[in-house]
C-alpha cells in the first residue's frame, strides 16, 4: 500500500523555536506538496517541489522554508515559530502527471505553537 | 486563473436520505476535477475524479459526481447517506492548460449525517 508518512501526529513548540516537519513517501513520486489547513480557510499551499533540490512557493510561503535533498523526503521548516502558525499541516505527493491521478496525502501533523 | 468554490460550509442530512455536496469551478479550459474526504484527525483520501468521458463519475464508498460543463459544477452525490459518511469533503480543480500547477482546493464542506 502506497504511503505518505508524516513523522509526528501532534507537536507542541514554543514561540521562536525552529521547527522541522518531515514527510516521506515510498511511491517514487516526483511531486511533493505542503499545505496547511485551518477551519474556514480550507487547504492553502505553502510550498511544493517537482524534483530533488527544486522548490516553488505556494500561496502562503511567508515564515516557512522547505528542503528536498532526496526524492522521497520533503521537509517543511518554520524558521521561528509563531502562534499564528498553529495549524494542521498536510503533506502530499503525486507522480509527474499526478493531477491525472490526484494526490496521496499523509495523515497530517497538528502543530501547536505556545 | 483556476478556482473552486464550495458554497456550503455545512450540510446536514438524515441517514438513508440522498445527499449532495456542491462544488463549482472556474478554469479557462476543460477541467480536471477531484473530490476528497477527510475524517477527523486524518489526511485527505481520494474519492473520485473527472478527467474526460462520461459526465457521471462513480467513486469510492458509493459516492458519485456529475460534471456539468454549462453550469461549471461538479456536485458530489450519494443515493442513501450513512452516519459513517459524516466527514469534511473537499473539491479540487486543475486546468490542464495551466501547465504543471498544483491542484486548487475548495474550503471544504462538513457533512453531518444524522441517525
């Protein structure tokens, strides 16, 4: 069964901390995505990547960065966590023509910044 | 630019009744359309998609959706709702003419099926 695995289900961090959210997929997918999900706002795209060492800004990249050193792993980094980054973070992956097949999502990381 | 709208934040339906979750879209070409479901504290799961062909698309768990080009809609339907269908539903769209751009998701509709 194909999988996208997010390393933590729940995470509590302090304001100002540097936070790493990890995502690993075992499907050899080229495309990977990070979304945040907030009530009433739906899914908003933070960053995405179509290949190793490539990254593209999504709709709300401010305060975030990403790293993709290996094909299977896409990390989201909160450089200095703030309370307004408290949210559910979802990672997804797809093959290069992935939008014919849709995305496979991880289970999400619920991050609380205190 | 591509966009998708889910006009209802919440849909309530009695168990056994038919359900409809609405979705409208805006793209410049012929759309690729998707429905996903999210159960509490989980990621999104793929339900069904429309790429081309028959306007009525059948998917997982007895769900179906009808593509209507003239109304730019892709409503999700099920003939008989179950309590276990209670979840958050997302519609997503992509314009294949826009290159390899990510899917655009709606804001979601919470479906509540009452026993």
